C-alpha cells in the first residue's frame, strides 16, 4: 500500500499541439492551482514533463490530462515520495520537447519514424542475444551512476552530441541489432528514429525506459546495475529489485561503494562526484586537491555544515 503523502510523475507524449503558447498558459494555471512543482516542456511536437505534488493533486492532474483529447493516451510513471522533489514549477515552450538539435528539415517525428518498441520482458530477452549492441541513450554522468550490464555508453555530455557520436561509430555498429534505452523513453523515441534514418534497420527501443523496466513485475529491473539518474532532488533511484542488484560507483578517495552524487564545492568546478561520508569529513566534498586548495583559500568550508572562522 502506498502511504507516502506525495507522488512524482514522469510522462511524455509526441502529439501535435496546435497552439503551444496558449496551451502553456492554461497548463501552467492548472499546475499552479494544484501546487505542483517540476519541469514541463511544451512544443508543437508534444509535451514532456516531470512533476511532484501531493497524492490528491497529482491524481487530479492525471485526471485532467486524461480528460483532454490531446493527452488522453498519456502514460504516467508514478513514484511515491515523502515530499516535493523540485524547488519550483517551470513550464516552457521549446521547439523540441527533448533537444536532439537536428535542423528542421532533418528532424525526426517519432510518430513516423522510430525504433520498434520492446516491453521490459522483450528488452531483457533481446539483451541476451548474440551480436546485439545495447546503447545507453543518456549522458555520460547519468550512465556513470547506473546502466544496463554490458551497455555501450557514449561519452557525451549532452543529448545533442549523439548524431556526431553515431557518425564516428557507424562502422562498428553496422549489421548489428541495436537496442536503445533512456530514463523514461522519450529520448529513445528520437534517437532510435535517428539511428534508423542513418541506415540501420534492426533498431529497437525500451518502451517506457529504465523507470518502467524497474517497475515491471516480471523483470524487476534485472541486469540494471547501479541507480537510475533522475533530474530532481532524488538524483538516483533504485531500479533493480533482483539478486543482480549492485552498486557500481565508488568514493573517489577511498574506493568504498558510494552511490550518492555530490557537486564539488568549488563553485567554478561544480563537477558531480562520489565521496563517501567519511571522506567528505576528512577531504571535503571536492574533486581533488586543486579545487580544495582554491576553495580553502577563498574561505569555503570543507563541508556545508562547517562554519569557517575568519
Ligand atoms: Zn571514501
Ligand atoms: Zn572540483
């Protein structure tokens, strides 16, 4: 039974929205009335959102979306939560609801061109086949925290770097069956369509992404290693509920398992790093000596709770 007082919703839908700005105004009003927080992106091609709110208000939000013909088919991924996981509400209009950055004339409409959708079970089974390439469709720092066993994780900082990476790696991928996955499925809609457009014919995507894969009663997140990176205050969420679960990230100082990301406290750096509680105490939350020295010289304490005496 879900007794948590809040819920986090993750959802998207590629559907033509005739007047994105008008839609934005009414949608923002709805979210404000329900006191939701989170990030929603609206475009002529669809809507992409993640919000937190009380159970009652998130339920009303989903009802409102289902009552609107545009979003009646929306699939919501729901996580229980103890409170809001976003500091505020942001609703914006963008050309793309997830930015792959292709020029207008080369843009992908996932309703016309995309990879074949695999259910969590089908995806798990396909991963076991010979000569399959599982491509992580997310950024490098997301894959660092957790990824499918044996996945190929492109060293990219931003989704829009994918096309260049694919061009470089096309020779290694030719003739192989390609599986793609991302957090909730939206990036794969375009990514798998793009890969297909580049001349690959066996292209498949994990429907509903890692989040749905972790909730599937049958696969229960099997063979996903580490945590799933999410763009809210939780940072990482559990996916694998089987005996194959493991932590793949380690404290950069002592090497002990650590899955909590922190940002290097030197503001000019801000890199996302893993430092265990004991080393946070001794070394501070810094990526290394250079940032620690710079921070100490600037009077920044080793730890957030520490008070500097000047
Ligand atoms: Zn440590
Ligand atoms: Zn640093």
